[in-house]
């Protein structure tokens, strides 16, 4: 009965129940989670979303919102009960308005991130959020996970790009909080509740987004360094030399680069020789390529860098970025991988990587640590690839102990167990262990107030 009602709300084009079509929506990007659903609805308007939620609320049926399904914590995958309705935002994908003078645009939740970026570029503006999955992740998913990516250092996370939200609440009512104001202290800032809530408090249907002027004199370089500690010292030095105009500062370990060279077609190594670590940096540097060369020569003279190449063309810059963006894909080809998306204070990155590596090796000497990430934000993707000597089952037997080792070191460094990927299903238990009772009961109180029947993405986060 409910299923028929949901189908009638969205019409024949707006639902799917064929197993073959549903397959990719029911499997997480890495294949770590699989779920079941009796129906996926694909509404085209906010009022359709509202009607769908109202109908589900009346039957106390759970809804799992899904964007591009690139999340890495299982948050967008229904459970295995075959009762949860999957709600894809893919057809709610219009840019509603652009406003160059306000430096803002309003996008519906299903707009693909790369499309939002190009809409902004068309009016000579920058939408600053950028991540490797930008060709398929959606702005609603980005906001719901408070995504980070490569430009956080200069422009902040998804949270900082949001000026206003439109949200369908758990009873089906619509909260129209679409505003483009820079200043607004009228009451609680409710949009903040839904940012990073992973669909557990409501369904984001549209967002007013902040734009920036397009950066000038943007240059990309790849720099070889001896250690993560040196990378942090280099960052500190460059931030002061360049008046904080660095927008990306990505650390890549030699192992990560070797995986990319081995598995990704058409890439080439930046340097003739191998170095222990590399940093990919993008920033606005006056004086063009020559200016950047001079800055980097300075850093090399002072022993902060071993070698450096400034991209001589956009094509070369894209090639450098491709090396960074291909790491996750390349790692897939090396077997199973345990992912730890953690953050620690920026100045402690070097010590953290050293300590975590040694803790991991005490558990499993052959474990292959693949550390990389947004080091300018203190965010390390501390991944561990399956040793060549072990079968998947054998490696699986060590998984819990390896992750415990990484998270213990992270907490000892006053870090976070989730820097940018969120909690989803994957880190639910862990969240309970690391957040105190006061904080957890505040979270539960918010959930209870906004979703008393627990129909919004239940079993995720809390
Ligand atoms: C190769 C690769 C690289 C990545 N790099 C980064 C990176 O650098 N930084 C980073 O932060 N992440 C990264 N990610 C993770 C992922 O891309 C982000 O978490 C992204 O923001 C998820 O967007 P999505 O549209 O795919 O959301 P989904 O995976 O579909 O959903 C994520 C969560 O948000 C909820 N949700 C989705 N849409 C809505 C909505 N409209 N309303 C309410 N809830 C909703 C879902 O229920 C789920 O809980 C990467 C992933 C891959 C595969």
C-alpha cells in the first residue's frame, strides 16, 4: 500500500525497483556495505520529497537519502531488512539562481559538485569545494557529510560554503532557510544542525552557496620532502612567504605514488628519482611561474625541500592533480585497504604518522601503510593496504587490532576519528567510545527533537 502511494507521488519516471538497476545504489563505493530496499524513489521537486516523507512518516517507514553514493562510511546505504526506502536526490538537480554581486548561487541538492563549480566559473566566480569524487558526488551529500577536500586550507569545509538551506523535515514539512546573508544573528543558526548530519535529521533539498572571486596567478607545484615533519615546516614557511594564499597542500607518500604509477594508465612520475614524501601545492603566487620558482628555490636553499617542479602549463598542473586524485583508485588494485580518515593538530602530523606507523607495525609487521591527504588541515588518510603475503581472510583477522592501534594514537594526539568522511555506519560504535556522555546525550536530544519516530536514516551516526 505505502509502496503504491510512493510510486504515485513520483510518477512512472520517478521510482526504481529492478534489482539490476538498484545494484549500484545498494553497494557502497568500496563494496564495504551492501543493503536492500523495496523501492528507490527519485523525486524531481521539493514538494515531491515532502509528500514522500509525509507518507513514510504516517507508516513509520525509514528513509535513506542518497546523493552520489561516493560516501565512504556506509551512510547512504539502507540496512538489510528490505524495509527502508531509498530516496535519491539525483533528479533534484537545477541551479535555481546565480547572483554574482551577492557572490552566491542556489543549487538543488542533486546537483553534481563539478556542475556547481562550472556554473560558478561561468559567472567568473569560484565555488571552492573540491574533492576527487567531484564528478559524481552531489552538493546535498557534500553538505550532509560536511565534506572537506583539497581547498579547506584557504576556503574552509562544506560548512563554510553554506549560506542557507532548504530542508524537508521528518514530518514532511519544508523549512525554507534559503538566504544569502553574510550576517544574520536572528536566533539559532538552524542550518548548522543539518550540515554534517548525514541525513539523520532531515533531507536537504537545496542550498544557497557562497562564492569567491576566481583566484589570480594560481600555480601548482610538486615538491619532494624528506618527511611529513618537513612538509609541515614547509607549509608554515610558505604560508608566511605567500601571505596565506595557499589553497591546497596535499601530502603523498612514496608508496602511494608508486601504487598510482603501477595501476593508473597514462600517468608519469614527477621526478626522475624516488623521494620519501611529496607535497602537491596550489597557491596564488605573484610573479607567475618564475615567482613561484624563486620562492621554492628559497625553501630548498634552507633545506625545507629536496626538489620541486612548478607546473609549466594547465595540462601539467592537471597531470600533477591526477596523481593525487588517483590514489584511492590505485589502492583498490592492491587488495583490501583499511581506511582511517583522521585529523590531528597540523604541527603534530610528523610525530603522528611516525607513531601510528610504529603502532601498526607492532600489530602486523607486513602491513603496508599508505598515508596521504590534506596535511594543511591536519587531515591524514592513514590507510593500510593488505600485505602481499596475506589472504583477504588473514588480513581481515587483523583489521580490528590495526584500526584500534591507529585510533588510539589519534586520540593520544588529541585528534579526531573522522576528519571529513563522517560516521555513517562505519564509525557508529567508535563515536560512542570517543565522545563523552554529555556530548552524546546532546546529540540524542537533537535527534529526538527533530526526528522523534527515528525514520530519518536510522542506524547511522548515533
Ligand atoms: C575517490 C573519492 C575521493 C573522496 N575524497 C574526499 C575528500 O577529499 N574529502 C571528503 O570530504 N570526502 C571525500 N570522499 C567522500 C565522499 O565523496 C564525500 O563524503 C561526499 O561529500 C559524499 O557525497 P555524495 O553525494 O556521494 O553523498 P552520499 O554518499 O550519497 O551520501 C553521504 C551521506 O549523506 C546523506 N545524504 C546525501 N544526500 C543527502 C541530502 N540531500 N540530504 C540529507 N542527507 C543526504 C546520505 O544519507 C549519507 O549519509 C571521497 C570519496 C571518493 C570515492
